[in-house]
C-alpha cells in the first residue's frame, strides 16, 4: 500500500456463524502490478475492477440482504471521484473536474 486516500466508514455486521464483526474500510493507493494483484487467501478469493456503471456486478451471487460490499464499493468510487486520483492510464474517468 502506498497511502490511505479516504476512510470509507465503519460497519458492524453479523456473519453466517452468528459472530458480530466490526469492519473499517479505506480507499488506498497501491504500488505494484494491478493487472495481477496478489490476494490474501482465504480472506480474499477473487477480485474485480468495477466502475460506477458496473455496480450490479458486485451483487452477482449475493442475496438482496447482502448489500454491504456494494455499499463499500459505492463509497470507494465516490471518494475516488472526490480525490480525483490520477493513475498511469491518464486522467480519472468522468473527465476533468473543476472546483
């Protein structure tokens, strides 16, 4: 991880095992090969690059009550748009911003 760009919030949720958990989520800038990220198994078993127009993909294979991941991704996209983090592929999606 290179740096934390934004705090996305903290959520309390109960897993299938009945254990209550508290999760803190952050938007981070990372170094490395983003085409082939290394996942921390078994915590993370897959990845996907998702834009604002692809949020329905996040809900694939999830029930209607399992919206936490979509909410976190939505917050992350909003935070990224606010910070307008440039990347090696050119300007952030959505075009130039003025403030």
